[in-house]
C-alpha cells in the first residue's frame, strides 16, 4: 500500500509535495479518470487529486490540499511520459521539464506535451 501511495504523493525533505511522480504513463487512459480522495500526509490532507486524460493525451489535474496549521508546501505536479510540459493553471505556476510547480493549495491545471 505504501508503494502505491508513493506513486501518487511523495513528501520531499524540503516540505514540498511531489504529485503523480511515480505513475507510469500507461495509467493515463482517455475517459478513465484517476481519482484520489482524502489521502493523509505528514503535511496535511490531500482532499482531492483528480486527473482526467483526453483523447489527445492532455491531462486536466484538479487538486485540493489542506495543510496542517502553519505549513504551506509547494505542489510539484509531474507529467510522466512527457519530456516537457505545456501547462495552463488556475493559479501562478512554473514549468521545468515534465514538472509543473504551484504554490496554491487549490488548483486546476491542464498539462500537455511541450514542443
């Protein structure tokens, strides 16, 4: 069970959270959402993590994280299977390779293969 949990969320030593970093690319299937609810972490509760893949392979990632008091981790969203990412997010973000980083705790991003 812990191995599967680590595929979805990994708690980094600096206090940030790495999301979806271990999921194999073939788990993203158009029309078959990945839906995780109420996953506890040391830094808070991952209330919602939903990934919907469309027919082009683009992924819509919807996240709600409720931190423990006083903690505000950055969320690093990985798009395994993409070498680079083109992202559009509801909050401020940055992209490096296949990783999109947001500081918001409630965010919705669309990730697609970059150029």
